[in-house]
C-alpha cells in the first residue's frame, strides 16, 4: 500500500507527458477550424455559451465539472486536514487537467464555483469528494463521445482513465464512499 502514492505520481507525470501534445497543438487548435457545433448543452453541463463551437462547448462543460470537483476536494481537505494526504494525488491530477483544458480553451470566462458545504464527519466528507470525482469522470466519458476532434477525445479519455485510477486507489484503501 505504501507504493501507491509514488506510483500515482509517476502516472500523473506520465499523464502530463501525454497531455503535452494537446497543449502544444493548441495553436493549431482542433477547436478553431471547425464549423460551429450544436450550441446549447454539452454533457454534464448547464447552459453553455451558444457562440462556442462543438469542441469549445465540450471543453467548457468539462472545465465546469472539473471546477466543481476541485472545489469540493479543496473544501473537504480544508475542513478535514487529515484527508489532504489522501486526496493530494487527485488534486494534483485535477490541476494538470485544468492546465490542459485552459490551454485548449478559446474563451476565458469561467464561472466562479461557490464553496460547497462540507459534512462535519470526515468519512462523509471523504465520500462527498469521491462522489464529485466520479461525477467529473462521468462528464469526461460522456464528453469524449461527442468531441469532434480526435485529439480532444483522446485527451478526455486519458483524463477519465486517470480519474478512474485515482478512484480505484481510494476504493482500495477501504474507506467509505
């Protein structure tokens, strides 16, 4: 069990290397040269800016889900500091996801996320953070199915796999959630 955090950091490093080409290709944006996709809703999102192309809307939707998940994880670890070590690898990976998504995104408007209420019991707070990560993983999986760009779909698939691995490690620790 003591090897898991070290393996996860290696996986996080590998994931960052895999995302590098997406960030590097952001100048040749897979989003910019496409005809406008269906405006409106994207998987797991509230209303998305109708001026965004299909992939831009997908990225906006994923980024909104990521912001919600990051806010919950941060609030949980702030209220229950002993959980900070448990969720540190997930938080690090989510920050890497945010960097990639923001680099690929054309529009820079991000709605602020209200700090969520955190349960007073650590076990309930941990379960809430894990549910948020599962919700983010679901949005990633749904979004990769509607992505117009193969590069975006591959990046989202890799992100979903990374979240799934972190959740598997959390599940293996035997904690509730």
